[in-house]
């Protein structure tokens, strides 16, 4: 099999995507599959130097405005290259930005190129936290009370502190803050607005952080995340040794089953397919509040979906092959 690994991209999660792509490449090697890397924000003639620098790219050195313009300019041209190379499938491991918000998936769909992950519409809705939450309300899945704001809107008066502030359409918890006092809210909204034109303010749910991985329509073991910093933000997610992961959390079986049912409801209402992850907070009354859905979750060594799969006995190379086989069959 010949696979195009689509990695990098023009979002603030560029580094995470690169590490996910490198991990997938190693898995494909072990399965004796061929692959080539492709960064939608790099012109084809410079792809060689990009690939040589994969291990040294630092997010701090990236000009994201320039990268976004380059991606808009180059990716449509790269579609012809993907077809000429006769790849069996594109493994889309872009995170955030146009990689995860459905734009690139939609282009691949229109071009008739098979790819992993959810289709364009599902990814677009899932990336938009406000619209996702509205859908969750419509199907009876709990989500924290929330408000949508822009830089020009007034601060909330219907929600009490503590609050969570986060960009409406960014992933990996970039720009996320927990605000305990009114005087801190302005600085934290400015932080969120660096990553999106809109931001969500929602009620902070005191409780346990849980995620429900779904692979090929099957819900895998829930993972409880215990961040040592107390907040599961971008730094905590991708810093080594900053979290404890519990794969058999001490949760009543009936509560565990309700969370899995809710996760599948979210999966279905968003139209997700192939693989993804649904995040929850479980309060002291055993009420599970859905925070968001991830249509292209991280695939690094520190990523939760591969960890859950491994706990179930599915090693990483087998997981990657399973995802590819499922995507080629176009199953959910």
C-alpha cells in the first residue's frame, strides 16, 4: 500500500501534527507499506528540505499568517501531485486550522481522493464548539452552560465563576483559560482571541477529565486524565510527564456505560467516521458533561486514542492499518 501522510499545516498545532505524522510513518514501515510526506503549507519543490528538518521544526519560529497564505496557495496544486503519485490513500494527520476544520477534507472529497478521518462537514461542525454544543443540547447530551462572544460583545452575566474561556474553533486546548475572578477575564479573552475571532465562555465543571476514543464505530476504554498542573491545557497535553492516565477509572459501570452512549450520540449527530475522540467532565453527582469532539485527535506517543487502543491490545501499527482499511471501505 502507498500512503500520503498529510502533516504540518498552517495551524498552531503544526508541531503536534508533525510528531503525529512521524509516528504514523514508523507504523507504516513496520507494516511494510510505502509512504511519502506532504505539508500543505510547503511548495512541492521545497518538500525535500522540509522533510529533512522534520525533527527540528519549532513552533516558536513559525510565521502562521505566512503559512496560511502558503497553504491556500499551494494545496490545490498539490492535489495534482497526489493523483500523479497514485497513492492508495491520504492519511490526514493535520491538527487545527484548515486541516481539521473540514476545508482540506472537503477538497480531497471533491477530488475523489480517499482519506482518513471524518468528512468535511463533520469536521467543520466539530471544530465549531458553539454549533457542536447547540447540537448536543438538541439530543439531550449534557454540555456546560455556555455563551458565544466576540471582541465587541459584553462579558457574561448569566454564568457564575469559575468560568472556562477558549477559542471557538481551535484544538488542543490552545488559548484555554480557567478564570476564577472577574478582574482576570479581560486578559484571558484577549488570549482566546489570538486564535479565533470568536470565543466560548462556559461554566467550569469541577470534576474528573475523561475521554472516550472511538475507532471504526467502536468505543474503546475511557481514559481519565489527571493533569499535575490541575489544568489540561496545551502545555499539559504535550509536555512529557505532566499527566497521569488512568485506563480503569473507578467509575460505576452504569455511569461508564452512559458516557459511552453519550459519546456515540455525539459521534452520530456530528456525522463522524473512521476515528475520533469525545471529551467529558464528570462532576461529583456522576453527571457527564461533553466538552467537545475531536475528528482528528493526536497520534503521538502522548496521545490518548493510541494509548486507549494499546490498553485494549491494539498496538499502534495495527491501529494505523485498521484506520486505513476502514477508511478505504468508507465505513463509519
